[in-house]
C-alpha cells in the first residue's frame, strides 16, 4: 500500500524543458514526452514504473502517451497509470496531457480490433475506466485498418471530441494520402486534427518519403497545421549505447519482445551504430542525445516520444533538450554516417 505522498517538484517548469505549439493549435507539448508502451505493464516492477513517471513530471514532461493495448498484459499500462493518478497525480490533472489510442487488437471477437466506430468508442470507454479519468486530452486512431471507410473512423474521432471524452484527436501511422483525407474531413467538420504520431528516427525515416499523393507525412503536417510527434526515436534502444557490446540482460531485445529481437542487431547495423556513437563522443554527448537532438532540430517535429526502463535513462535523454542544435556541417556528417 502507498503511504508516501507525492508533491511535484517546484522547479518542474524551470529546469529547461521547452514547450512547443502543436501545429496550428494553442496546445503546447513538451519537447520530450514519455510513452508507456513498454516498462509500465503488469509484467514490470510497479514501483520502478511509478518512479520513472513521477520523475518525468518533476522534470517538466507533461505529456504521457498510452494506448488501450499497452502492457503487457494489454490494458495494464493504462491500469497502472490510473493507479498512479489516484496515488499521486490527481491534484495535477490540469497540468497533464494524457493520450490514448484504439485500433490494434485488444479484446476477442470482431469488435476488439480495427478502426470501426464500435471499436473506437467501446475502447475509449474502457481506457477511461482503466486510467480513472473522465476524459483524455488526445485520442488517436492508432492505425488505418484497411477495411473501415476513413469517413467512419474520422467521424468517430470528431464525435468523440464533441462528446468531451477527448479534448483533441489525432491519427497514427496513416499513409500520407489518407492522412490528408482525415485532415480534410476534420477541418470541414470544424474539428482540427491536432497531431500525427509516426515512427521517426535516424534509423527510420519513412515520414520523409513521398506517399501516393506525392507528399510525405511531414509535408502534410506542415501544410495542414498539424503537429507531429515522433515515436521510437531511439529505434527502441538501438540508438543508444545499450547494444554496442552485446545484448544486455533485461533489455528489450533480450526480453523476447516481438518488436525487437537480437536478430535485428546485425553486424552492419552495429558498425553504423558505433560510428554514430563515436560522433556523439566527439561532441561530448551520448548517442541517444544526438538521436533526440536530430529530431528536435526538425521544425516539423513538435515533440519526441521516448520510452525508458529507468530514471537514469530518462535523465540522459532529458539532457538532449539542452544539447546545442546540430550545425549544418554536423547534420551532413550524420547523414553520411547513417548510411
Ligand atoms: N503509434 C504507435 O503505433 C506507436 C508504436 C510504438 C511506440 N509508440 C509510442 O512511442 C513511445 C516510445 O517508443 P519506444 O519505447 O520504442 O521509444 P524509444 O525511445 O525508441 O526506445 C525506448 C527504449 O530504449 C532504451 N533506452 C531509452 N533511453 C536509453 C538510454 N539513455 N540509454 C540506453 N537505453 C535507453 C530502453 O530500452 P530497454 O527497455 O532495453 O532498457 C527504452 O525502453 C511508446 O511508449 C509509445 O508511447 C507508438
């Protein structure tokens, strides 16, 4: 049972965190946001998860990103977040931006997966109960499911915002041409799409590539005044020193994760990571700080959504916000090292 009461650090808004306007909206997001995809589920140590989350808030991270299926077990990251809300964060609700999503497999049967109106609304109601919240700040369609007409999914996002169960809506991983369709439908309904969430890192640059409409996702967000939040900015830990000397026990790649396995860490990739790590050392910072800085320097990027399994990792990453911007020469050098 929790006995220690929590009081947020009085210096949380004076420790160097930047807050950036999210597209053409009045909402500011912290340069670094914290994601609860891994390390916050029922299989993880609750007290460590809570320590990371509260430390993040103490350091000015006001945005926490969840989804219905985060855990494992699916749903337990939201349940643990709800417990932390009750134990510590409830007095700070108006200082928090909490997001959740629906669209990937969550419960059995035809309504627990995909982007139908049925799934999105049922899922959001479940998420609110698990997180012990009356509303979320941002609700996302987690993916385009390839079946549900985009009009149905996007109308549901609009209705959810109008219902007050979410203050804003966003989309994640939509191909560029469908993202444009979503922006247009929302704009016409008077509910601006707040944000696009996409995988973006020095190792994964899909948001820069042109889609079927001849535009990239990054072009699209800029043109439509939509914010962009980059997920897996450290390529799940590859863009750190975590794997430079083998696969450490307790790491994501060692834990049997379906998303990152030892097989992904090829000798060619390691060679590239070592070159990038040497570059970081010459700059007197860590590889993770360079990887985050590279994203923070991009004017299309509103916030960078990191994960962390310890307070120490988070602290290392927080220092990226104060690391000087990359010079054009450094940017060029990095471009050649990434290849
Ligand atoms: N929209 C979507 O479909 C989608 C998909 C994926 C993720 N996301 C969101 O993005 C968030 C972040 O994703 P991610 O966890 O893949 O992000 P990430 O920041 O690329 O990877 C986080 C992992 O990297 C390692 N790490 C972080 N900082 C480190 C440091 N300083 N030194 C050494 N290792 C470090 C840790 O791995 P270890 O656990 O091995 O210590 C940590 O768990 C998620 O929580 C979620 O909110 C969204």
